[in-house]
C-alpha cells in the first residue's frame, strides 16, 4: 500500500517535471542541461559555458533577427 | 474494408463542410449560428490537411523520415536541437500567432461575415498553410537557412536585396499600425492605460527575479507574473474609480503615441534579459491560454452571428476602411489566411528543431491552420455584436460625430438599428466613458470576447463584463506590445546591418552610440507613421492597415516566389502550380489594391486624391473637417504623398521579385541555367534505431 503511494508520488513528480519541460520548450527557454549533455557526448574535450553565460547568450541571439516573432 | 470506411468518413466530413458553407451563404434575414461557421472551417481544415498537405508532403517534396534533418546533422545543443514534434508545433504556433489574426478579421467584418470567412478558410488551405509548409520544408533541406538567404541563393542577389528591404519596410508599417491599435484602445481609458503600464514594471521585476533572485526558474517566475497581471487588472479598476487618479491616467492619443515611442526605444537599448525575455514568456502563456479559452467560450456559447452575411458596404462605402470587397477583404485579412511574415518564422528557429522531415507537415501546414482558426474565432466574436454596436466602435469620429446621439443617427442612416441609450449602457457596462470610434479592432473584439466569456461562465453582469473587457484589452495590448518591442529591436539590428556600409562602426552591436543612433532612427521611422495615424482625421487605420496588408502580402509573394523556384529546381515543375496559383492571386490582389490606394480618384481611398482634396480646400480658403490649421493641412498632404510612395515601393518590390524569379524559372526550364539548387544532398539518418 505504502509503496503504491510512493510510486504515485514519483509518477506525479515525473509527470510534473515533464510538463515543466514541455512548457519551457514551447515558450523557448534555453535548455542548459541538454546543451551540457550534448557537449559531454560529442565534444568531451570542450568545457561547457557556465549556465548564466549560456542563458544570456541564447537570449541575446533570439532577439537580434527576425524569425522569432510575428504579427 | 478499412479503406472504404475511411472513404465514407472523409466524404461525410466534406459533405458536412459543404453543407455548413451552404447554410452560411444562403441564410438571409435570420441570424446564423456561429456553429455553422466553425463547422465549415473545421471540416475544410480537416480535408485540406488530410489530402492537400499529404500531396505536398509526398509528391512535391517527398519528405523522408530516413533523411537527416539539420537538427540531427548540425546538433549543437543550442540552436540545432532535435525536438518532439508536438513541442515544436507549440513553439511554432506561439511564434506565429500574434495580434494580426485578431485585428484583420474584426476590421473586415464591415463587409459582413461571409467575405472574411470565405477568404480565411479557403485562403489558408490553398495559400497560407501551403506557404508556411513549403518554406519550412525548403529551409529544413537547407540547414535552416532564412527566407532572405534562400531568396538570394535561389533567385539571385537582386531578389535577396529586395527581400531584405521588404522585411524592413513591413517591420516599420507593422509596428506603426499595431501601435495605433494600442493607442485607440487605451485613449481616454485610465483603467486600460494603468493595467498595461503596470505590465512593464511586472516584466522588469520578473527579469530581475530570473537574473538574481531565482535564476532559471522561468515557469515559477511566469506563474508569479500571471498572478501580478490579475493584480494589475484590479489596480486599473481601482485607479479608474478615483477621480483624481483617473484624470492623471486619462491620456490623449498623442500622449500615448509618444509613450509607446519611448518604450520602444528603451526596449531596443536595454538588455534583453531585463525586459524583452520575461515579457515574452509571460505573453506566450497568456496568448495560448486566451486562444484556448476563446475557443472553449465560443463552443459553449455558440453565439448567433448578428452581423448579416453581406453588408451594403461591399460597394466600398464602408466607414471602417475605404474600398470595395475586392481587393480589400484580401488585403485587410492577411494573418489568418496568408501571412508573409510567417515565412520568416518558418525559416527561423523552427527548421532547426525538426527531428524528422515529415514533421514539417504538422508544424508548417497544421500550425497555420490553427492560426486560421484563431482568425475565425475573432470573426465570430466581432460578428456576435449587433452591427449597430460594431459600427459605433469601429467607425471614425468623422463618420459618427462625437456623441452617442449623433452616432446612433449616423448608424441608422446606414440601415442598422441602435439607440443612444444602448451605446452608453454598453460603455458603462465595460467600465469606459465611451466606446465610440475606438477604431483598430481591438476594442470591438474585446467587447465580443467579454460577451462570450461572461456568457460562458454564467450570466452577463456588469462587473463580469467590465473585468472581461479589460482583461481582453490587456491581453491584446500585451500581444501588441510584444511585437512592438521585439520588432523595434530586430529593426535596430537590421538598420545597423545596413548602416555599416555607410560607416563601419555603426554596425557594432555593442557600441552604445551606434546602438542608440540605430534605435532612435528606427523608432523615428515607425513613430512617424504612428503619429500620422493618430492625428489623421480619417482615423489612421484607413490608411495604415491597408499599407500593412500590402506589405505583408508582398512578403508572402517573396516566399511563394522562393517556393516556386525551389519546386522547379527540384525538377518538379509540373507541381509548380501549388505555389504559383496563390502567387498569381496575391499579385492580382496586391497590384489592384496598391494601385487603388495610390491613384483612386476617391479621396477616402486614394492617397493622392486625398492630398489633392486637402490642397484644394486650403487654396479655396477653408480647412477640411478635423484639420486644425494650415500647417496641419500641409502635414497631411506630405503624409499622403509619403504613404503613396511607400505603397509604390511595395508594388515595385513585388514586380522586381516576380520578374527576377520568372527569369530564373525560364532559364532553369530551358536548361540554360544549371540547376544550382542549394539543397543539402540526401544523407540517411545514422543507423536509424538506437543511435543518439
């Protein structure tokens, strides 16, 4: 019984974090974890940009050309 | 067996759609229920998606799930990221949906609901969705290249430069006309003004929150922001109830215009994390929430369409804007039927996210169908109002006079019934002093939405109407402001890109003097048109909205030219009509409308005729109605000529781009030009299964 409750909490938590991920992706929040994972896998020799710097640069790039917003 | 069943089902869908269209077209006298309009739209979308987009996906492009997409090939964890197609769909929709599909159909309702409905539904299936899909597929095959780059690569340098100038031109006009819509919605409305003004400190707070208090907690911050928006709504009502404060925040149209210019300048110069990004997150949520809410509200209420199918104004005498139903319904409704601006999105962020090529069908074609549905909902909200109320809100003051009595008399003269008491009651219900001549579409849409929302949630009480009205105004203004600030920033970058040829340091994007000069220059460009609209005795929307429509359709022509060129260079010339037919239609519409706006002898319609009529009046020693001084008259004449020049520029740009493209088509078909298509060669997905 207890383990079932725990499983439900875990499932809810997983669902919540998935929902958060979807919302963030839809509104275009830069995904730092994904970037680090990509770098680890494909370019293990490169040090990833710090989180804040990554976020700032992604945001800057988003607003310097047409293509992210419409009428 | 299954095939037969599917056949029967699709035949039923098609028959339902056709039946619904017949109901819409044949109904006379009795109001038609909005359900018929929704049914006609949804059935047509379903058939178009199932059959036409499939034809384009399979026959024209032969989209292939085994082919690597740029997101896979160039994955960098930043821009190129393979993403679930439904997430890309949401992202793409949030990017393309803006105030355009809300405002255009509302304005076009002056012809009755039928012309707008037909153009939105048929236009999207054969034109708009095709354009978005084709450009997205083409860009996916070209490493996610932008429309401008594709125009240069496929059509040639002249085409590329024309596309660049067209984009700059459309940005200027777009921002000016959307600014004018905001001004008309907030003019002399302390509640609306305070609410919208408060969204700026809210965005700044969220920016600081995300930077220093709780970095990266975007969703948490956005939830706080939404709660604060509701607070802003209530604060606006409170201010409007305090006579002293209310006077302070009752701004004139020109005061609001100046405020918008200052805001645009600030947004362009300030760092994006402080203002633009948090505001963008906030408005993306509000946008999707309201669109879903509006769809549910319309479904629950299913209001009757009290606007007739056709009004007498199809002959061009309408008060909202001048011009006959052809070509002006096709210019007024751009977004929702076909919007060239989408080609920039479809060749911007979206193509770099696609995990599989065939996803382009859902995202490109399906995304545009969804935007078209938003336009249909806006049309329903506008046509659910009685025609009398609709025209009282949307006709300029020169047509209505300044009082409820004069307005009711003028509207009776057009053949619609409304009493002065009705007009003042409605204004009081929504918490405003007056709703007369709030041109631009936003306020009448807000009244329609307030009516639908309060009906859907039980009972139309005054409190509910007022809150929903101002909620809708806040939502629309937030939408509009997001385009205005992000657009100003993009425009600043584009200007710097051009100015660097004049003097190299002006192109440096992090050198304050260059940033300041380019921002001020760009704000001055749209600010001029905005100010002209605000002071225009004909109401401003009448001259600026058609210019916006023409520029948007010009961009769509560029996109369709690029699409046709690409289809021909793929060796699929027999399928070229897929983009060629909408292109021919757009050219016809655009040329006719542009010509009329410049040369029509009717002063309400033609820019040059209007300039002449003002000059003649001044020469005869009296000033036209609504013009205060000889200097003001001279400014009007100058602006008319400027508008004519801008329209002429857009027309010339269409001609240049079409001629350049046609030359390329002929050269390719005759085998004189090498088919130097820039498509990236087929590369199969690495060991398709199991690999990262």
